[in-house]
């Protein structure tokens, strides 16, 4: 399913990136995993999206594209109708990751140096800006232009939500781990919906919108994507602590070493009554200490998060939001208004594939 959607979108995405100024285009291709520093094709990469995805790219690659295509198909339209929207959200996603790495100081991305490490901070900011502008331009030039204005408005609102979520994430860094000013899990949940969920919701909604779906279907798919985003972020947080570095491309216990305020940690600290109170207090002491977390201390912190109930609470959070996403995909919410049996069958298949995608994302390893 993911490979099918990537293969549908990849040619248009390649053409779009090819429109960039050569230097920013080179950095964009590097960020997307297509090339090496300097522009040489990445070893083993090809125009075929499925082949490219097999060359060490994260398993989640292409989720937003798939949501856009499945959104159109769930509305009874051909997946091709969603391609401009899929390209736009993929470009926005690449832009957001590129700028995120700079703001977070993350030096690696997908087991390679991040763009700012490979090309410099200034050039990386410029490349991110170029991707942002290209995303809007791609959607604005959609033909036929019947739904273009509504699509651009939705993408613009999504970009505002992304910035809001990123601002909250950065501000969380300066708040204490415990006490009245501590970040609560519900605050983190709202941030995750804006930072991650808005783009996933936008992807599914744009596909439906460009496919001519009625407003109710567009809204239902947007809500499903937002819930999926919170679940996606919850699983990402689990992988940031307990993921296999050989698969995730991130150092073991990396989020703990950087003292990131992720859902497992916040849940462990805020709900000691559901876990181990002593473990929560010890964890708070470790994270509040000015001393760096070495290998042994980071491993112990991960154990404390688990003992205090953080891992279990995060899995439960992911499952709750996946269930909410599934509820948004019920036939009552997504009834395609078409008289053609073939289109109705296609819509039903798209909804089934979306359910499969939801299950996969809960159990992903990268």
C-alpha cells in the first residue's frame, strides 16, 4: 500500500523538486534521501519509489503521501486526483524536519548527517524555505482549479498549526520537570496534535478535497489524521527511548540524554499513583540534575520511566487515538456520494487500507 502510493506520487515529487534553484534543489534531494552531498545519486536509489524506500529509508516514509491518495480514493475518486496535495504535504514535511533538526540541534537524520550538518546552518534554512514555498506553489497550480482555493486555504491553516506546535515544543524545554510549571501530558497531547497531527490530517483531507468529496467526508478524514498524528508521536516517543538504533538511526536512549520532554517521561512524572512513586521521584531527580546522562544513567532513567508507568501510559495513549481515528473512518462518516458501484468498491478498499495503515503505525519500529 505504501509502495503503491509512493510510486504514484514520486514522479510528480521529482518534477517539483527539479523546479528549485539548483543548489537548494540539491539540498532538498539530499533531505529526501535521493542523493549524496554534492548531488551524486544515492547508492541504490532510483526513480522507483519502492526501490528507494528499500535503501535504508525509515519504514514510515511516505505515510503522508499515502493518506492523501487514500483520502481521494475513500471519497470515490481516483488516487491521481490527490497527487498535487500529496506532493505539497511531502514538501512541507521535508521542510519541517529540516528546520526541526536545526532547532533541536540534531546532527543526524535517517542515519546520515542532517542537512545543516552536511551543508551548513544558513544553507539548510534556505533549503527549508525553498521547500515551504514550493509546497504552496505546487498546490496553487493544481489543475483543474475547481478546489484549488480551498486546498491552499487548508494548507495555509496547517502551516500555522505546525508553527504553533513547534513553538510550544521549544517553550516546553525551559519548563521544570515537576511542580506547578511542569508540562502536563494533556499539554503535550495538544502540542503533538498541532505539530504532527495537523499535517497528517491535512494530507487525508486534501486528498478527499481534491477528489471532490463532500465537506463532511473532508472533515472526518482531517479528524482521523489528527488523531493518527498524536498516536504517531506517541510511538515516536517510545522509539526515542527504547527503539533499536540500527533501525531508527538514532542513538539508544537519545531522547533521555537530551532531556526531551516526551510523553513517556511526562506520564511517568505526572501519574505516580498508576505506577511506581519511588521510581517517579528518582527519575525527576535524575532529569533535574545538571550532570550529563552517561550510558549507564540514561539506561537507568529508561528503566525508571518504565517502572513509573510511562511506557504503558504511552502505549495506551497511542491505542486511544488510533481507536478515535478508526471511529472517524466509519461508513457513517465516510459514505461516498457516488452512484457507480466500482467507485463505491474503490472507496471501501481505500478505507480498509487506511485501517491497515493505522495498525501498522502502532507497531512500527522506525
